[in-house]
């Protein structure tokens, strides 16, 4: 049971958990594909080749050969912590607190838990708390709405448009545009009157017949401006804005049907995502380990993954019904941790449910931190697992991640980068262990180099076709490249 | 030897479950969009059927016959 909770906690970090409803809401069937792959990838990785590698004929594996997987996994764990601590900062900023407050709470609690020996075995309890709290919030939302998940999906898929509800904070008091971190353009589909309650500078790109114009308004407190269909608020406007109720949300899909059916299928991108997560699961759950799960264990792991996926689907559709303003500027992870029903509950109960959601997120993060620490320690066979118990090292990891989190990043993109990198470096050898560690190291370095080269190309932008998919998901090319080098190494060494 | 074969069966079934989603989405005439009891076929498959089948596959084929030691041992 303990190993079950560790597998779940290592895999289902808060950034991954919230990426599911975010992708489901933003991309419909593409999000469903992500959820299915996240659910099945760990099972496939755990099911592949359970045999441990045979010891090399010349003796024990050298320390140098163990160094590569340990360092790679250490960096992976650091990046995963960074992604989740950055998410804590995003959540704090979205809910009106200071970004650094969320970061300090998450990083300090994570470090304390990993450093304090009596609490090191609390990952299963924390994971159970996270699941229970998230489920209670979901069930309460479903009960208050009087809709089951299937009926809720049906209602979303039949909506003619996603419009600002009168109870939306964007309508009642307005919100700061700087809080919108998504990358979707803020293009209006119909005439929309915007109010700046506190005034400020609003920059927009307006369309007059076929002519585009950049306009900047300096608005007095309470002043309004009207934008027409096709006009766009440009990024960089940081004033508080109030939107009109019952108007289409800029950036939302045209209709519920368009959301449910999704965009044209992008096969290569889907394959790239699957390869990235499969290789990442192999590295995180299998590298240097031979986990064995009994029938109950396999059932609990698969059941936990199923429960998480069902929660993500239900949470996404309830959020889209109650808070379609989720789409404003693009769906981002931190918005999914805000209770999507400001008018559905009375104030004390609303605050309690919001606190429950935050507790679920924090408990999931702490469980993941503990599980990642134990995972890293398990790989350090030569040092007796010391790397998992070194308070200085973990203080450095949490401190570095916290410092890096002060600058906003996309937690899901960072998690995907960590999983892809680790997958290319360690995945092939984890699934197909060679008899000599040197072949694994060579293949890992080759895979990592290809991955890093393609990931660096992301900075120059992406194109279509295979090259575009390879740049968007470097593991699509890098993982097979690493596997090929491993195969060559095995053949050369006989 | 038998456990390896059993696991391989499980892994193949899980990969087929993933492939099924892609195939269903590729069917012509928007077959995947047909609504059955409130959900489209694609969402029934990807959101309900395939994950539930995965649990059954994991219980039946991925379990190890040996007792489960902790992950870090």
C-alpha cells in the first residue's frame, strides 16, 4: 500500500493534476487524450519488463555509471519541485495574496516535511487527505448544481456560447488584467463595454473595415470604453477591468459543440505527448528500481489514477458551467484551484470549500515532495540512500526552486520538460536494462543531447509537420534516438 | 517466465486502449461525435470506458505474483 501511494504521489503532482482539467476545458478531445495518457502511462511503464538487470560479469556497477542516473533524477526532481512551487505562487496571486507568500508556504512546508524524520512516512496520509478534500469539494459542487457529471457535460456541449455569468468577479468588481497569464488573444466576438473601476491605461488593437490600428486609452476611474467584434486587448495592459454580463468570453470556444468536438486532429502532437509521458513515467517510476505490485497494489494504483482522471473531467465541466470566464485569456492551472461557484454557496461555506481546495493542493504537493525524495534516495544505492536524507541538499533544492518560482513560468510546460528530459536520459535503459551501465549512460547522454537540442529550438518558434511536433515534444525524436544508441551499445558489447 | 508473458499481455492491451482513442477519432463522418445517453462516443470511450478497462487490465494482468516490498527497497 505504501508503494502504491508513492507511485501515485510521484506521478500525480499538483501541476499534473490541474493540467488535466485545464486541458480538458481548453482543448476538449485533446485534453481527453492527455488525461487518458496520464492515466495509462504509469501502468504501461510499471508493466513493461519487470526483470532486474543481470549484474555485469566484471563485478559491481561503477560509481561513475551510477552518477548519471542520480544526477539526472536529482535535476528532474528539482524541476518538478520548481513547477509546483511556481504553481503555488500563481494560486496565491490569483486569489489576491502576494506571489511570494504562496511560494514561501509551499517551499517551507515541503522542506520541513522532508527534513523532519518523524513526518517522512506521511505521504500516504497526505495523499488520502488530498483525494478526500478534492472529492468533497467536487461532490458539494455537483450537489449544489443538481447535475451529475454526464448531465453537466451534456449541458456544456449544448451551450450556444460561453458568456460571462452575472455572478462572475470579472462582472461584479472587475479584476486586474495583469493576473491573466494565459497566452490566448483577448479578441472580442461582439460589442462589449468595458469599465475601468480604478482607471488606468488600456491598449487595444482595433479593426476598422480592413485597417488595423493600435489605440491607447487613459481611462479615469469608472470610465468605460466600447470594443467591437474583432477588436483585441493587447498584452501589457495592467488595469482592473469590469466586463458586461451575458457577453461572450473573449478566447472561449465559439460554442459547446465546438469544444466537445475539438479542433482537427493533430496526430503527431498526440504521439509526441504520449511518448513524452511514457518515457517520463519509465524514468520516474522504473529507473534503477524493480517495483513489484500485487493484485491489490496494481488495482489501487490503477484505481487512484482512474479516480484522479474522473475528478479532472468532472471538475472541468462544472467549472465551465459555473465559471466560463475561465477562458478569458486562456485557461491556466491556478484558476482551477478557485472554487468555480461564487454565487452558489453562502459566504462561510464558500470560504470553507475554498480552504478545502487549497488544503487538497498543499497536501498533494507535500505528498509529492516526500515521494520524490524517497524516489531519489532509492536510486542512490552506493550512498545508502543518503541523498534522500541530506537536509542541506534538500534545503538547496527547495530554496533554489522557490527563488526560481518568483518569476512566473508555465508549471505544466516545466513538468513536461522535466518528464521528457528524464525520459530520454533514463527511460530506454529503465525499460530495457543493459548488462553494463556504460551502455546505459552513453544512450542516456545521447538521448539527453538530442532532447536538449530540440528543446532549445522551441525558443525559435515552432512550425508544422514532423519537425514542428519534434520541437514541441522533443522526446518524440530523442527517446527513440536514446533507445537506438542503447541497442547499438548492446550489440557492440555482445 | 509466465509473469513476463502476463505483463506483456497487459501492456499490449493498455497500448490498444490508447490506440482505440486515436482510431475512434479518425473514423469518418464524425462517428465519434454521435451522442449516446448525453455523451459523445469519443468521450464515453476516452473518459469512461478506456480508463475503467485499464483498471481491470491492471488487476488481471499487471499484478506481480510476488509479495510487494516497498518501492525504495
